[in-house]
C-alpha cells in the first residue's frame, strides 16, 4: 500500500464492501446564489447540472461541475438527477432562502478559528494565465504564486470567502521534497 | 444555460480563459492521521496517492482517492505528484503535527455554528448494504436513510466529526420534485 517507502499510518486494504463508492461532491453554504453562480460559472467555467428546491425546508441546492463532465447529460429531469449524483468532482452550493438579504450575514471559511475545512482546489493548465484571469475579474487573492513559502501555489477567495487553491500540476513535481 | 426551465440566477457562459480548469480536491484538517487513514481506507475504500511532508512548517498532507482513479499511477515520485494534482475527486487530509496528542483537541465540522462547509458526499451502488457496512465498522450516523425529511439520504460522521453524505444515485430520481 506504500509508495516508495512513504509511511501511511493506519492504512488498510479496501474490501469488496466499498466497491463502487465514489466521491461525488463537496457542499458549501452560500449567502447569495446570484453572486456565487456568477463567480463559479464565469471565473472557473463551471456549469449548473441541476437545481433542486425544497419549499418546505426553504432552501435550494445547485450542483455544479466543469463542462467535461456534462457532455452527455440526460435531458429527462429524474435521469439528470441520477446522473448528477453519479459524477465525480461536483460542487454543491446550498442556499438557505433569505440569507442574501441579511446585512452582515456571512458564512465561516474554516480557516479562521474554529478551523476545520480548508479549501477546494482547481488544477489549471497555465497558472500565470489563471492569475491574470483572476485579476481581470477582480478576484480576491489570499496569496499569489510567488508569495509565501508554498511557491507555485495560488489561493483566492470565492464570493463567500471560501478559499480556493489553484495549481498547475506540472509545476509541483518537487513539492514536499 | 438552463435545464428544462430551471432558473439559475447570475449564471454566465464559460470563456476560453477557464478551459482545462479541473476541480481537483477538497481539503479537510484531521487530528490523527492514523485514525483518519484507517477510516477512509477501510470504510470508504480510498487509497493514499501521495504523502507530502513539510518539516519547516510542521505538517503533512495525505492525498486520497478511490482506486478507480489510481490504476495508472506513475512510479516516479515527481510524476506521481503531478498526476495526483491532475485528478478529479481527490480528498486532501492535512495533519498539523502533534494535534493527535492534544487531549480535547477537535476540528470544527462546519455544521455547528459558525456554519460554512457542510459535507463531502459519496455515491454508492447499494445504500442498504452501505448502511450495514457502516454499522459493521461502528461508524457514527447523523441520520439513516429512513429518518428525517430527506429520505434515501444517509449522513455519517468521519473520525474528526466531518459529515459525509452517502447516497445511491438511482434512488434519488424524484428528489426536489
């Protein structure tokens, strides 16, 4: 189970019981769907796969993914939902109705105390071009590629303040060495 | 951009600037790598793709994915890192050294106040079998499939208390109707 002598404490071999399990999505709560959807579709090129509204519980869910995952999406609503829940790399945004109208309302990013969740991460083909694209869209940076100890790693904030790491995979071959 | 009349406020068409962007991973901080790695490898059948240690900053990163993503993993360390950062559906676990020895230390799950991040989600081929498998491994449930208003949706907790949604995609075709 180890790679070139790396130590992985506690690791066990998978059994047949978990066969077919798939990491489908990550859920983040958002204050204002209009702002969040503009951000993720314009800046990160994501596409809304499905919106589900829950009238009784007063919330809506938006499931987003990159277009590469969306090319053969079914047109039937039920099949489309099943398809959405079968993908990998989906982002679920939860909107509790009315939060967008509450002045001062904000969600917790997980990096300020109390800490927990840290970030989501996109890999991009060209990190310099991505930085320029973020600047062109007035995206807030936590750090640029040339700042701090983690060179070639960019962190930006989404419109709710959640951190998004942005990396170019082939510039990270020496990371951790 | 809309699907069958669904309203997506704020959505914009992607441009060439975001071409090739890929949702690579979600990062969660963990208290004890031995416990977290046992949980994710045994219960969810994940595999460690790469471990990266940062001596100066006193932390380690563990990148996990399902075996389906790992069949053609490169053996060279640098190539392996690049490959890891090119995948979709990866879970990054961050271990700040020493937390496992601090009594009472715990990370924040994002569902208690202050809220933000909600959960990660696995889709599984058989939700009933998955519930039995979780019971066999003494996994803590937030809710079972037959509890609450969201039928056919299971929530369990990982060893740090983060919520994991578990669904069987083809049982959710009517969701949100």
